[in-house]
DNA sequence: GTAATTTGCCTAAAGGCATTAGGCAGCCGC
DNA sequence: GCGGCTGCCTAATGCCTTTAGGCAAATTAC
C-alpha cells in the first residue's frame, strides 16, 4: 500500500483548492479523500473530523487575506490605503470564492481569538489613522467599513449586481469615494 | 395510518421554524419528517427534494421581510424611512436568524426573478426619493445601503460585535446617522 | 350507503457522507 | 535485518437523500 504522504497541511491546502472549485459547503472529507485517491478513513489520522477540516481552511483563508491586506497597506495612507485594503477583500473573494466563504465560517471563540481575525481589525483601525476619528467613533467606523466590504463582496458574489447597469466596478469605485468622504466628515453625535 | 394533513405550505412554515431553532443549514427533510412524526418518504409527495424545501423557506423569508419593510416604510420619508427600513432587516435577523439565513440562499435566476427580491430593491430606491440623487448615483447608493445592511447584520449575527465596547446598538445608530449624512452629501464623480 | 377512485403516508431499498475500531504493511532506528 | 511506530487499509454503524411500489383513508359518484 503506497504511502501518499498525507499531512494536515497538505489536506488543508487541498481543501482550500477544493472549496474554490466546488464551493466551501461542498467541501467534504470524502471528496478530499477522492482527490488524494485514498480511502476516507485515512484522513482521520490527520483531521479530527469534518469541522476540523473546515476550521483549518477558514484559518488558512484568514491568514492569506490578512497577509495580502498587510502587503497592500504598506506605504499607503488615507484614501489610498482605504481603496487598497478594500480591493484586497474584493479581489480575494473573486479569485478564491471558496476560501472567502471559508473565512466567514463560524469559529468557536477559542479558535477565533487565535486566528488572524485580530489582524484584520487592527489593519482596519490603521486605515482610520489617516482620518480624524477618536473613540468611540473609530470603532463605529471600523464596523461600518467591515460591513460595507463584507456586504458588498458577498452580494456581488451572490450575483446581486450582475446583469444590471451600471457596472459593479463603477459602483465599487463610487462607494469607496463615498466612504472616503464620509470618513473625512464623520457626523458628531 | 392516520393522515397528518401535510401540505407544501405547512412543511415550508415548519421548515422556517426549524431553521430559526437549529440553523438554516441544519434544516433537513429528515428533521422535518420527525417534527411531523411521519416517515421521511412521505414528504416527497409535497416537496421535490431538499433544495426545493430550502428554496421555499427562502422565498417565505423574502416575502415576510418585504412585507415588514413595506409596513415600516408606510408614511415615512428621509432619515426616518432609512432607519425604519434598516431596523426591519436587523430586527428580523435577530428574531428569525434561520429565516434570515434562508433569505440569503442562492436561488436560481428563474426563481429569484419571481421572488420578493424585486420589492426589496424597489423599496430601497423609494427611500432614496427622500434624498437628492439621480442615476447612476441612485443605483450606487442602493448598492451601498444593501451592502451595509446585509453586512452589518451578518457580521453582528456572527458575533462580530459582541463582547466589545461600544455596544452594537450604539454603532448601529451612529452608522445610520452617518449614512443619512452621506446620502445628503453624496460626492460627485 | 356503498363502490370506485384518488391520494396520502407507508415499507423497502440503494447510495452517499461521517466517524470509529482494529489490522497489516512500509519505513525508521538500531 | 529486526522490532516498532505510523500510515493507510478494511469493516461496520448511523444518519441523510431519493425513488419505487403498496395499502388504506378520504373523496367522489351513484
């Protein structure tokens, strides 16, 4: 019985690819075993269970996303940073729909705390350094930005903005303009 | 063999309740059969298959949501309308998390076109009548509002804003203020 | 009021995914 | 080259989906 060289690492990466190909919720231990041409039970030496697999894919996606965002943010500030950051999310979701869906996977608090989720929040806050916001407005703005980015990307990927004018790209640009304006003129209480 | 009186209607409604109790993706033909104390196969006279069930729950949720929104909008304009509309989404998602998740279920284009989805878009546009926007800015704004509402509600229900100050309710109010400000000062190209 | 028909729920069966237990063979250190 | 660890296997169970075919209850027809 030839040994294929399964590892948790390789399984996670393959799982992420699988997610991009067939959708995150179609990612299954069985499908993954098929992809390695190996019996299903063999995976259970490397994965606790199906949820473990999904969690690992989610963590991978969060890391990748955070890395890309950190890259994009380097050397930028203000609207430039805002747009770069936003585009990272949108582009990632378009390139890797399955991974993006994975990044939304509900993690238990323990795992979430140890994930790259914190980096995302930190980076969003960093963007706001280019604007003149103090607490608690900064937190409100962080939540707004998170909502817009996630909301837009998820509606877009659900096909919400296709087949209707104007172009989604156009709306995206104008929405980033609008957010920039809003952050520069954040209304007081 | 006593007849229980299954109908597609009743199954759909029970499915929606089940979704709220255990989560939309835990809604299963088997669980529904259990709830009616009936054998699984019996449901297949009333439902084409599992996806059919989920689609029906999704359509139900979209209708309910549109009805509530229409109610909330009646007699309101401007920021008042904006806030009322937004609160409908947020409250619905909190009251009926399973149904709200169902409303996000990906429908095939045919079904989507026949759904209450169009009413939602129309109502969002109606809100913007209280602001001074013309095409294509109106469409950009519709997309922004959809993104914020959906994004915020979905992040909030994923637990994103709990366990951290300030209160989510506070952020929500301030974000609605900010959107109102933005719509009244929408930046030109 | 009963016969005929429709139809609702059933039993049976096959196929898929998740998960666990226990076995054998390949690779490692010696 | 021998013993042990570890990786992948077979086997088995349980739950979910879906289809085919049957019987009895409700409905209609007389």
